[in-house]
């Protein structure tokens, strides 16, 4: 059994959030390809120099050909790296920004008991499913709290009566215990 669990953990599961994985892969691939294309274009431009009219001139210049190409290689690498890094800086923002907002709202509002919150993300943000799941969770918590409020109102009404109906009180306390039993503490 332990070997089966280890084997399951070792395998990558490519079917989880498949659409999101494909979008992220394509974005990363496009950044890499853009950097490579830009580097190659600059390298090609820098290396496309006239060699000379005769073999003798080529032979003389070929001795320093690496010295001629080295600045082109360095410039192409630096420009490609700069473009790739500048694009990659904006890529995680579609994930990190919404995650930060959700984290802040969970701490400040839900953590303090405000269950009126509605998590929203921009169209195309990668964590829209997470926001939807959190909205469902908060909605279920809100429904349970409303049921608790109704039961406590009922208990208050029972205790204010001059003559306490013990059967009604037991029923209400049982309902309260049932609702509280739905929470795992």
C-alpha cells in the first residue's frame, strides 16, 4: 500500500486543470520562442558581414571571425534576455494579483466573520475557478449561519415565554446541535 502511494505521488498528473496548464505552457513557450527569435535575428544581422573578394582576404579575416561574432553573440543574448525577462515580469501578474486580492479578502473579511463577500476576478485570470469555489464555500457558510440565527431567534422566543414549552425547547436545541454538528472543529 505504501509503495502504491509513493508511486502515485511520483507520477505527474497532467489532467488536473488541463486548460490552465495548456495556457500556462503556451505563454511560457511564447516568451522563450520570442527571445530565441529575437536573439537569432540579431545574431544573423551581426554575422552577415562581407567576407571579402578573394580567398586570401577571407583567410585573413577568418582568423579573427570569432572576435567579429563575439559582440554579436553577446548583444543578441542580452537583447533576447531583456525581452524575455520584461515579458515574463507581466506574466505572473495574472496569477499573483488575483491571489493577493483573494488572500487579503479572506483575512480581512471572511476571517472577521463577514460572509457577504463575493470574490471576483477579471476575465481571463487564471484563478477564476478558485474564486468560484470560494464563493460557493462562503455561500454555504452564510446559509448555515442564517439557519443558526433562525434557531437562536427561536430559542430567544422560547426563553421569553412565561411558560417554557419543554418539548419545543428540546426540538430547537436538537436543531441547533444538528446545525453545529455540520461544522468539523
